[in-house]
C-alpha cells in the first residue's frame, strides 16, 4: 500500500513540474495551472488512504471549511486586489507549515517514537520560516488593503531589535535540537518567530511590496519543503523547493528593477524616504505645462504611434477599462498603441499585466521594459498613467538622486510625453520628478479613470 | 549501516531547486502574477501533513492543530488554483 502512495506522490511531483513548465506561455498557462491542481488532488486522495488516518470527521470538516473560504476569496477578489490576495494566501501556506510541524512535534512528544536530530532541525526551521511567513504576510496584506499605512514605518532600535530576535530564536532552536523534550521552548520559538514576521514586514513601504510579496512567496515554499523534511516526504520537498525557487527568482527580478539590494529593501525604505515636499511647482527647474482633454485629443489626432506607461496610480483609480477604451479609439484612428511595463510597476510582479488582461487588452501589446526602451525615440507620444519614479530621468544621470542607477523607461526620448497625475506630488522615493519640467512634457491633471474617460469622449466627438 | 535518509532528502531538495530555477526563468513577466498565485497554491501541499495529523484516532492537541492546518492549507490550495485560473482565462491574444 505504501508503495502506491509513493508512486502517486511521484506523479503529483511531475504534475507540479510540468504545470509550472506550461506557465512559460500564456497559451498553455491555464492548462499548466490545471495540471498542478490535478497533482494536488491526486496527492490529497492518496494521503486519505494512508493507514495512519483512523478518523475522517475532522478531516472532512476541515476540507469543506477551507475549500469554501478559499473559493469565496478566489471568486470575490477584484483584479486590483490581487496583490493582497496573494499576500494572504502566502500567509495561510506558512501558517499551515507551522501547525503541521508543531503537531508532528506533539505527536512524537506524547508518542513512543524517539526525537531524531534531523527531524528536530526540520521542525525548528519549519516553525521559524512558517511563522515569519504567516504574520509577515498578514502585515503585507494589511498594508496593501490599507488597513495599515503603506508608508515606511520606522520604530526605535529597529535593526538591533530584529538582529537580537533572530539570534535569540536561532540559539533557542539549537538548544531545542540538542534537548528536544521541551515543549515550552518550541512554543516560545513559535511566538518569537510570529513577532519577527510582524517586525520584519512593518518597515517595508508600499512600493517595495513587490519584493516583500515575492520574498514571502519564497518563504512559504521553503517552509513547505521543511515540512517535507519533517515528514520524510519527497513530494513536499520537491513542491516546496519549486515554489521557493520561484519566489527567489521573482525577488531578484524585482530588486534589479529597483537597482537595490535585497538587504536594502528588507531593512526598509530609501535612505531619503520621509523627505516630504508636496509641491514641486516652486522648483527652480521652472514651470510645468499642463494640457486639458480637448487639447490632448487634438494632439492625438496627429500622431501615428503611442506608448502607454501604466503605474500603480492606474490600479488605485481602477482605470484599466478606461485605458482600454482609449486604446480602442486610438487604434480605430490607425494609431499604433503599445504598453510599456516596468518590472516594479504596481504592487506585485506582473500587477499591470493582470489588470490590463482583465480589461481585455491583448497580452502581446504589453511590452517589457528592455524590449521597448529603444523604441521611445521613434514614438510620437507617450501617455504616463499613475507612474512616477520608474520614468524619472534623474535615475540615469543624477548621482545624488536616491533612485540613481535604477533602470527606467526612457519616456523622455519620445517626441511628446503626457503625464496623467492627480497632482504634482512626489512619488514613493520622495523626490521631485524632473521629467515634469522637460520641454516635451505636458501634465494632464486628474483622476486616471475620469481623465481617460474624458479624453476618450473628446476623441470620439472629434472624429 | 548509516542512515542516509537526510542526505537523500537534501539531494532531492537541491535538485528540485535547480529544476525550479530552470523552469521559472522561462516564465515571461506578463505571467508573473499568475505564477505567484499558482506556485502559492502548490505550497499548500503541506495539506498532506495536515491530513495525517488530523486523522489520528484519539483526541489530542496534535489533532486540533492538524484540523486548523487543513483549513489553512485548503484555503491556500483552493483559493490559489481558482484565482490563478480566473486570471489566466483573461490572457488573450488577437
């Protein structure tokens, strides 16, 4: 009987691997996700046949409750709310790993089995990583849902305190591995890890969330892998490692997109963050020029190529459908419209792509930064919607700027740049955007959704 | 005869990480959000451990923890796969 479950676990692992492989193309991605789900179903079914399971009441209750909650989440969530949804799901994954590890410890503690050193190491790691993932993800969720301020939160002795807690929890972990019969110590380790998760994510600011979410994603995978070590189950080790690798790669991509080290993000905020200055109009660089919907519609009548640069502001205003209408009306006039996507635009990897996909913008019109950056000089007009730091030319030449060295979209090379923003407020990095003062830049003020709808109406009435 | 179980598990872990790196570097940026939510669902595989914990015969703390773990893991699994499917349905090309 045991051999059958091992074989099914192997098949499930293969389903996960092929499932992720099929995510390499939007054409096969849906199939890939379904394949991974089939793998999961197989793993669950064969586990239910395990001879260690003697009663099914609690199992069935748990499966039903969890499935209903999960399904409601998945079907109710809006596409703009996807970052917090992923954050929350990460947390539940981490929480489950912690609970399974503690439960396994209790079973050995009250049972006849001996504590083995490798199992103990895995239990400690599983509890530590799982707990940090759990509370860290809940904080990330709170920040994205705006239950907690999305700003960089600094508290006294932040770095020494976190360092102290990490060292404490590791030392306690080593003690527990050496002397495993100490259930209180395991609970203290759990508690400290839970606190650590809160303290580590709290200082991370809103625009750094893509990194935090990716990193937590990776943790949830590694925690699952550790649970695999606890249970001596290779399928868990494989599945967890795949997720862990995925999260790490996304974290690296996000960090590169901001030209920052992981340490810098984890420690919280840009060095200059917190410097306010809400208005840049009085800046010595001069006056900004603004344009209204009617003038902009006239300007758009004479262009042949447009690149739209969406940012977090588009998500906040839920403007993706209005932006799609703008694309349609421009394409009807024979204008070539494409979208330039910066890797860290939005609050999670691929955030803009999902929003625009929801608005039925074909995915081949969304072009990654490195593929579109050379096209800006040949582009008549760029429309920036709710993006700021990722189009600030200071990143290229101003060595004193906190965002110096960050890869940006070279929008300023286009003939005309339209910037849609609600006001001249500074971006996340807390610095003025010199692009606004460029001779080829025009500000189109207003809420993204209203402004785009107005523009579309102007374009329709003029044709 | 020494016990090589742990070593074999580390083999599996390291090799799976390499497979993961190979596969995921091929995922285009446009699919990064579904990749996260989908892989997230896969990390709900801890359900396997939770089922065994909750399925023991007698009532114990371990069983209750297993029960809560099943709920958490199922939210992760069902929520993750469903929401990913919902997103991927929207990705279209003309």
